[in-house]
C-alpha cells in the first residue's frame, strides 16, 4: 500500500484499537437511540405490557457490549501512555475521560436499566391502562444526560486519537 500512495501511517496498535472501538460503540449507540427505540415507539410497542421485558433484554445485551467497549478504550489509552515517561495534560485527561466512560457504562448496566425495567413492568392484570410513573421520566432524563455526555466524551477521545499519529503523551 505504501508503494502506491507513498504515505505510511505509523499509528500504535492500541491507538488503532481505541479508534475502532470508539467508532463501533458510538455508532451503535446512535443506531439504538435514533433508529431502534424510535421505531419501537412509533409501532406502539411501548404501550404493550411486555415492552419492559423486551426493552430490558435489548439493553441487557447492549449494556454488556458497552462495558466491554469502555474497558477496551480505557485499556488502550492506558497502554498508549504506559510507555511514556512524561505524560502530558492531554494524556492524563484522556485517561480520566475514558474512566468516566466506564463509569457511565456501569451506571447504565447496573442502575438505570434494571430500575427502568422494574418501573415499566405491568404487574396488575386488572388495570386496563398502565400509567407511566414519574420516576420513569426522571430516569429517562438521566439516561439522555448520560448518553449526551457519553457521545461528547467518546467523540472527543475519538477525535484526539484519530488526529494523533503517535501515542497520546
């Protein structure tokens, strides 16, 4: 390839792994948030009694993938900076931001998703119209704040890693 173009990219392997992981993670989050969930809402599935169970199964799988992606990003950035003797402010900040991504994935997996599915369960068979609890609205707001924060942090890290040809130091 370098014989044809004359350009050779010397990017560290961990940095490439971080770039591909962030690109996969952020794009799959956008597909889930902007395609899958709105289409479920538009088809009326959210008014069905089994939606909480179906939603939890979707998010159960996706949240575990998010945990793996967040751990891989943190590991990759730690590996990138481990070989450096003097880590710059940007390198330290990238590690802090990736640790924050891990924390967001943990909050999704172990706090928000179980609580939201528990609130959404329709347990009274004699109740004809299920009412959305007020706590569900607050959890949706918390989800969207964390999702926005995740996309901003992930996009920032992706931009930093993509622009940098050597490890973040």
